C-alpha cells in the first residue's frame, strides 16, 4: 500500500526535495548509470545522494507521509462528520466537558507524530517487500480478493476486541486508555483522541494482517480509509446504523463510553457476545426524543458517577 503512495510522492515531490537537500557530489556524477535514468522519469531521481531505496530516506519519507495523512484524515473527515452528521444538542449533556472539542483535538494532534513514529517500521517492512501485499488481483483471483475483505474485518475485529479488553485491565487502563474515556459523550473529534500508544496498539492488527495473509494493495488502501472513517462514525452520535445486535455501531460504542465495560468490539458484536460483554442499545439511543431527554441524561450521569477512576463499578458502603 504505502509503496504506491511513496512512489507517487517521490515522483512528484520528494525527489526534488531530496535532490536539493542532499545533492549528489559532482565528482560522482559520472557514476550515474542508464539504470539510474530508467528508475524514474523524474529528473531529480538520480541527483540526490540518497536514492529512493536508501533505508534512511525511506524511514524519513514514511514518517512525513504517515504524519501528514494522520492529520489530513482526522481533520478533514472529523470536521465533515461534525458539520453534517453530529447532533450538536448532545453537547448540552451534563457529562459533556467544558471545552471538550478543543481538548479532543489537542490530544489527537499532539499524539499523531509519536503514533506515526512507532508505526513506520510496519510500513517500512511493506516498502521493502517483507509483507504479503500483492499488486495484480489475478495473482490470487477475484474470489480470494473479495474473501480477503471479510477475512480482514473478522481478523482485525477479533484482535481489537481482546486488545481493547486488555486496555481496560486496571494495571493498564489508568496509564493508556483512561485518556480516551474522558469523553463520556464523544464527538467525531474524540475518535482519535487517546494516548499515542493506545492508538498504536489498537492499530497493530491492521498492519499485522498483511504480514500473515495476502492482500491486494488497492484493497488494503480502501480498507485503511474505511477503518479511519468507521472510527469516526462510531463516535458521531448519529446512530445511523439500525438497532440490530450484529453491527457494533455508534449506539453500541456510545454505551461503551457511558458504561465502560461493554461493547469492546470494532465492527461486530460477535466477540462481545462470546466474551459476555455485549450490551444492546435501547430506545434512549435510537429514539431521538429520548436521546435528548434531560431525565435520561440525569439517569446516565448518575450511572456514570457509579464508576471509579478505573471504570469499575463502585461498591456501595455498608450502612
């Protein structure tokens, strides 16, 4: 996947930048071969002392591209969701924090560079040919190509469920995951507002998949975009997906933010049902009138206050 993006960036931007920042010494200019000329149509591809396959150049380029797209996807799609989808009335909920959106954006923006840094080794392995990504769909056929989409969703959903449950362990929760649970009433901007390593460990299944199973590169790009969109959608409070019990949509994930110990899954409720952590959303999520009822909000706030700082229900003291 990233090799396609990296080749495009090299061709139209990075070759020029590296040629200017790390120009090849004139005394070595005579060593430029025909192969160098054929490497790219870009005039700058053979005038830098750091060729495209230099590992240090690849690391730097991948870090820049990963960080750029993290910011782009977050601000572009979260803003679209906030403007056109998110119900602004939810901001009147008593558990909606003062200046919450600013805090969500700040936590997300500060975390992206570090998350990108620890993610680069996965992408570097892809670029250098260690993954099982392939380019020609006919290598495995269209039937496998379609099956690989379902396999990707199943595999990553399973892994993220158990990672998410692990993040709620008392020894881990306070350090890594608690920051994301500040947002009792989430917004699209809370979708990526978590501790950088929290975001990283939950993203690992997406990267691990292509080192275990073959996946066509363009399908991978599409799935990666979908994953980021889905992450925003389950925080948008719109509950577009029906009240069924199979899809772990925004309503299910809202219950996770409210009550902590339910609905850990990413796309489906399979693992929550098997793990005994499934909680079906009720009318107070899907009924628009009840969703904004102040008595419902008061009840929810009281229930939220019944959890301690680790997201565990407080035990009532004996009278």
